[in-house]
């Protein structure tokens, strides 16, 4: 089995790596499971450049939003009804 975490990390830009690390740390501290989803998974498997990072969180994303903002992240858009950030 390929080491997808290593494959992803070596292909992330420094800004993407910084963002992924922040989301991962905040989710871990909030006791939430975090999963990489969407186009990034496709890009890793197919060998394309990783253009964006999509995460799915097991838990309340609005709680994650508050914790990310406390950590200094700027949330560009949020939808309370869809519970997306």
C-alpha cells in the first residue's frame, strides 16, 4: 500500500502544508476526527498537482470554525444550514 500521507505532504505547497497542519491540530485538540476528501484525494491518486484541500470532520464544523478562528485562521465563507466552511 502506498504511503499516501507522505505522497501528499511532499506535493503540498508551503502554504497548503501550513493550512493542513493547522486544521489537523485544531481538530485533534477539539477531539474531532478529520478526513481528507474531495479533489485532493483524486489529485494524489492520479498524480496531478494538489489544487485545494477539502476536509470532512466528524463532529460539529461550526465548533471547528470557532477553534480555527481562535488559532488565527480566516474563514472565507460559512453556511450554517449546510454546516460547511
